[in-house]
C-alpha cells in the first residue's frame, strides 16, 4: 500500500495532478482511494462524476478514529463514504466549507490522518490525498499527512511555488515522511523546464517530473468534464513516467527518511 499526499500552493494543479495520477494508477489495475480535502471539492468531477454526484459524496465524519479499535472499521468507512468514479478510483471527501462550522477544519484532518495511519492494504493499493492549499496541514494536530509515504510537491514555474516546496521538505522531515518528490506543472516547454530546474536546484527541491501545460486539461476543467487518460498526449505521458518513478523508487525500496 502506498500513501501519497499531493501538496503545493493554491492553483498550481494539485487537483488536476491528483486526478491524473489516480486515474492512471487505476488504469494500471491498482485499487485507488482518492481523498479530496479541499473545502471546495471537485476531484470527483475530474474523475468523471457529475457535479451533482460530486456534491452528493458524503463528507467523512470529523475526528473519527478508523480501525478495529476505533469508531469505524475501514470496511465501514469505504462502504459508507466511498464513491466509485467512472475513471476507476474511489473518491472520498474529507471536509467542506459548509461543514466546517467556525472555520476550523481540524476534525476533518484528524479523520484523514487516522485513515492514513490505518492499514488498508486489503482494500486499496494506493491512497492519495489531494490536500487543500498551503502547508500548515503538515504541522496541524500532529500532521494530517504524518503517515504518508511520499509527498508530491506540485509547482508552477515560479519562485514562490518552489519556495513553498522547499518549506514542505523541512516540515516533512520533521514528521518523518520518507520521500518528497517535486513535480513541475503547467510548463510551457522547453523554457519553463529550464526555469524549474534552476529554481529547484537553488532551493534544494528534487525535481522528478515536469508536466507540460495542456490546453485539453484546462478546457475539460473549465467545462466540468473528466480528465480522461484516453485523451493522451505529453502531459499524460509525463504522469506515466512519474508513476514508474514512484513505483520503482518509493514502493520498492526500503523507505529512507528525507535528508539521509
Ligand atoms: N498541466 C496543466 N495544463 C493546463 N492547465 C492546467 C494544468 N494543470 C492545472 N491546470 C489548470 O490550472 C487551474 C488550477 O488547477 P487545480 O488542479 O485546480 O489547482 P489546485 O488544486 O492546486 O488549486 C485549473 O484551471 C486547471 O485546469
Ligand atoms: Mg485543488
């Protein structure tokens, strides 16, 4: 079982890449659970649900302890809160503004943390968390992503988004998250690849993939359509290479903490 957190500044493409990675892993026959933690969830739409179906996804209860000794077993959680999408992955929703009461979403994060901490090997090969923007969730209440095996740090070709990734690496090391992988996105090649390479070298961010800007992705998103792997093209090819990289280095190797 692989536990993946997708993090980065707002608007860099976390939900887009979460959807593409989840759908691509599904195509490879993996059982994927994708968790949307955005307060304005739309991962379900990118995975082929309608807007109505996405809005109907039940929000995970707050501050629930998952597992045999907890409030809900993993089976109950998947059965009650999981929605299988047309592109394959099962999607869950961790919080939503209307549910967030006074604005604190810590309870929803605690549930996600518990879910990740629980062994759900029997039910999923990959659990992916599409994180809301920012990095405070890495430190909040013990670290929502404390049990993640790998963080995909999504960056645009801008210094600010690379600096966010660099800060993420430091927080991940404190939490003991073993791997951080930098993923450039929305690159207008070849210039932006060079920009990302330079910025990442300067700030000590490992850059493992550069996903090109793809008009088809932007248009599908605008129209509220699924991001269909059958569309193909360089962006999907790069996601395929990223999965190969994760499967060979993260999943196969003994996990080595960041900084070793
Ligand atoms: N590789 C890409 N090519 C073109 N547009 C992209 C790409 N990745 C993301 N976008 C667009 O950028 C915007 C923000 O993406 P989104 O995934 O919602 O970001 P985040 O989840 O980080 O806030 C959306 O309009 C999306 O369609
Ligand atoms: Mg998002």
